[in-house]
C-alpha cells in the first residue's frame, strides 16, 4: 500500500522540489517524519524568515519552492513575508498542518479554522482537500498553479491524519503530469507592436521584475539597442532587469505620478514590459502621461493589465515576447548621447581616509561604492536598506540576470532570510545583503539558519539608529513629532555572534575595506555593522 505521505514526497521529487523550508509544529510532524533521505530540510526560527528564505530560493532558481508551516499560527506569522512573495510573482507551494479531520469543526486547539480563507488575498489559490485520497491531487494542482503565469504562492492545508491513509491508484497519473502554457504572442500582434515602436520618434523602455524572472535581460538589451531607446526600471524595483552599466540605463522611476510623468516627458511611445503600470507609493497627483505620449504594456499578469489606468496591454509570457520584439523592430543608429556618456562600467572607490574625519558616521553612498568596488563582478545583491535605495542604484554595478532582490511589496523582513535562500539556490555566486538596522530586526533569526547550514552570505548592516525611510516620509508629511521613528542602542555584532555568525564593526572606510575583503574570503556567513549617517537618497 502506498500512503498519502509516500505519494506526496514522490510528487515533490518528480518536480525537483527536494528542499523544504519550515518551522514545524505538532500538526506537521506526521508529514515530516516520512521525509526521504534525498530531501533537505532548512529550518527557520520564525515563519517570516522561513517564507523569506523560500522566496529568495524560488526567485533565484526560477522554480517553485516548498514551504511547510504550522497551522493558523505559523501561517499568520508568515503573512507579512507572503505579501512580498505575492507581488514578486514568486512560485511557492505553502502547506500547513491541520488538526485531525474529524475534529476540525470543533475548533480544537491548533485547528486552522476556515483554512482556505486565512491566506487570501495573498495567494493564487487556497485549498483543503475534501478527503485523504484528494491530498496528492490537491498538491499537484498547487504546484502547477504556482508556476503558471503569473506565477505566485499557493496554499494547502492538510489534516495530519490524512498522511497515513492509503493514497489510491489514481496517484500514478499525477506523477506523470506536466502543464505548460502557450509560447508567446501571435505574429500579427508582434508586427503591430513593432510597427508602433518603429513609427515612434523617441521611444523609451520601462522594464520590470518579470523581465529578470524570465531571464529576458539579454533580449531586453538587444531591443533597447535596436530601438536606440533609453531604459528605465519600473518604480520600487524588486529585481534588476537591465544591466546598470549599459549606456542606455537611466535609473529607477520614482513611485509617484508626477515623478514618472516628468521623466517620460519627451518620449512619444512608452513600452512597459514585465511590470505594473504603475505601482505608485507616495501621493503626488498629476497627469498619468505627458501630453501626446502613448503607452504600450506587455505583462504576464492579467490582473496587472486589467487594473492599469492607461495604455494598451497585451498579456503573454514575458521571455518569448521580448525576444520576438527584439527581432521584429527595425534597427536604428546608436544615439550620440550613449557615446557621450562614456564608460559607465568604472568602479568608484572612495578615499579610505574620508571616513576618518569630520563625523563619527560614514556616508551611505561611500559605503556602497566601497562594496561595489571590492565585490565580485557576478555578485548577487539583496537590498533592504530602504532609505538608501537611490544611493544603491547609483553605486552598484549589476551586469547579469539574477543580480538583485528587494522586497516587492516593501514589507520589511525580506532581506536577511531572502539572502540565505538566494545563496542556497545560487552557490556559485556570492550573495551580499545590504540591510538597514530597522529592517534587520524583522528577519534577524535568519542568521541562525545561515550559521546552521554554513551559508556564506555577507550581511552588511547600515546602522544609523533610525527608521530612515519612515523618517523621510515623516519629513514630507510634516509628522516628525510622531513616536517610534528611532531604534538606537542595538548591537548587531553581539546579536550575530549570539546566533553563531562571525561579526565585526566598521566605523571608517578603511575598516570596511578590511572587513569586507575578509568576509568575501570566508566560507561561512559574516556580518559587518557599519555606522552610517541618518539621511540618504531614497
């Protein structure tokens, strides 16, 4: 007899999902007790860190990650991190243990009451199998749903007595199933879009995180070069879809109506690929587009296409669409402004003595420039220093796909666990996590997982004693008298060492250079706390 437990593990194995991220409770033990030896269990000390690690792992591999949470309480602890996964289109199969099936209606201790409603609206689908024999089919539906465009998290609650039940003979069909989606746009639609772009006098590209998810970065470069079009990254960028060292790169659009309109002025056609149109943040009303500007939108998410306030949208897989458009547009001469920009791939290593005088704290821009100059060219950056985002994009040179990760919804707690997950997924490239001191406290337990599994992330904590992004908004909103803006007195070196991670403090750029070079040479996680000025570019 094949049990539900055995069939479920085999289903996961067939789909290459042999890493489990979790924090177990009593309801999950019957499932986990049957885990085969070829599977790897990654323990997190808090469910937010568990989901953050899985989020980073899935984004870096491009494949679904498997998460096991504890009933309603564990799911609740993970909801903040789930927000980022939802907006990042991260394929996650999230399971939660449920009490014995016959007792659920009694709402006994640790029941997941109304389990399918609990994670909504932050999942594509949520289910609790109607009987034990439907568990494996429900898991199969979950993993296919998670990966189909637009990818995203899916949630399954399983009563723990189901795992020992007989699976049934139909399970064999589930193990062989594959679900794929159509390859791309029809030729007529490609020709239409290419015709609009060819007729444009000054086209511009706005690229979003789904370009990087689809690994369409190289085709995006070809498209920009053939069009002679400048390239902006969509607001609140959670990934880097275009090499920042390319002369066409103009930076990240601000998350405001007026700010975007100002930067798009002078362009008659705006092509947005792989991003919403647009994810605004600060309230700065104005006209959505400059007068006379037309917007085209290519998205893998029908929801994004439907809710946009302007533009003509096409819903299609991103990778094939970018490749097809790059081939279809008519080549133009390289713009003179690109040549005038000079070599943009030049390191800027600040004077090491700059941090030795005049202030007890370093300037964030100098810290980031130092990290960039010393980091490997193929480094992967995980950023959750939210008050220094502008400085980050100005300093850090990113050349390859999969080089940047940032919380897609702005929910804090992503950075430290996501860095662990990304490094587990991509061990050949070094992951550098740049984390604000306010953000770090939301995911600090990820340090234990990094130490436990010897995941060699370099964590750089920018410590300014305040919630920098929040203080920036308080300035704009005339709310500097609000409480809770500062977080002084936290010793991250002591915290890291308590979790088993070697750590040190840098108060000068010379200290930082030495500490960072030592960290890069290590085969274990290392944390560097850097004292920085409170104000930086957002």
